[in-house]
C-alpha cells in the first residue's frame, strides 16, 4: 500500500519533531504544495514533486531543487483548484492509498478550515487521509468504524463534520458512547481520554473528525 505525504505552507513550531515523524513514516512520495517546499528545504529533505504556481516558494529554493532533478508541475495562479487539491490529484494518479498532510494548520484560518474539510474529499475518492502537526493528529470517519492508536491518557476529541453524526459509538474511552446521535452544533465529544492504546470510533451515518492531541 503506497503512502504519500503532502507538505503544505502552514506554520511550524518545531522542524525537528516533524522531520523525525516524516522519517519514521517512510513515504513512497513526498509532494510539496508550492510554499511547502520552503519547509522541506529548511528540514534538508528532497521532495519528489513540487506542485503549484510557485508564488509562495523562494526562487533560490526552486533553483536548488531543480538542480536535484525534483519534478515540478507548474500551474497558473488563477485556477479553480488550490495547490493542495492538485497534489491530491497527483497522489491519486500515483496509486497512493494513504496521504498524510503536514503544515496544514496555523496561519490563515480560512486555509486551515479548507485543509481540514479536504479530509472528507480525500476519503470520498478512496484514500485514507490524516493531518499531522507537532500537537495533534486529525483523522476522519465517514459511515464507518476506525481504530485510533495512541497512548493511555491521550486526549481525543470527536467532532461532527458535515451535519449531525448518527449512531456514534466510542470504545475504550473515559466517556464512552453507544449508538449516540451527535449534534453538529454541540461540543459533546470534546476532550475525551483514551483508556487503552487502541480505541475505536464508529459512526453509522455521517462523518466525524477525530483529533488526538500528542
């Protein structure tokens, strides 16, 4: 099963932590969305692809990566798709089954919300998406049950994403639920706690974000 990571242009607090996580995950492809190339450069990482209009990446970094034969796909600034969407389409064409997003949070709130919502899109086209930052790991469950791996005592929030989430079951949490209908506008699932290293989140109808603080 092929895995890719997409490096976005959000904020970073600790490059060392992210670089360590990237190394452990051993991706088949590292894809930069435009200014994400600034981050890989600062971490001394050579990506496989750099995608976008290149308006957010330093020209010296572009030249540096061109000399290393990194593949570039340049698009006009005025386009319907965001650079992140273009990276997702590339990953799909590369037969990737899992995508991890880095530097997807922080900075402009509109970009952060859009990146989180893209998890739904990625899942709907047959891939497994995750957002990873220095502080949290964000997954999504859509009409399914997923396993959450972590540590006993980790804080996990379960938040409906696209309207009410019906039939939500939370297993191995301090505050369990059984076939509960979660309202989109109520923060019932905030700050739960893992009682085991593996917990389960099931939603019969709808979608939820699962955010584990690390």
